[in-house]
């Protein structure tokens, strides 16, 4: 898939109301899981931390696809 195609898909995804809703729900679920970790339960805390990290990485990757396409487009304009 070309960078511009990834960027267009990423933009559509970020603008999609269902995606926004699901992302909010997932974020709330992860926060609820964090709040329910018992004090001293390092394994459960690590699991919640891993979920949180993966969730954030998804958002960062979507943004990166958009950023890379913008960069590629600006390079093409300079030529």
C-alpha cells in the first residue's frame, strides 16, 4: 500500500464516528481495568500497562501514516 493510500485510510478512520466511539470505549475499559488492579498485583498492573501502551501505539501509528504522506507530498512539490 502506498503512503498516500495509508494516509487517506487513516484520515477516514480518524474521522469515522464509530471508530471514535469505539476508541473512547476501549480507553474507558482500560482505565476501569487499571482502577480495579489490586494493590501489589504487579502482573495485573503489567497487563493493563501493556494494553494501554498498545492502545496509544495504534493512535500514534495512524497519525504517523498521515504525517509520512504529508512529508512525501512536500518532497514531491520541492522537485
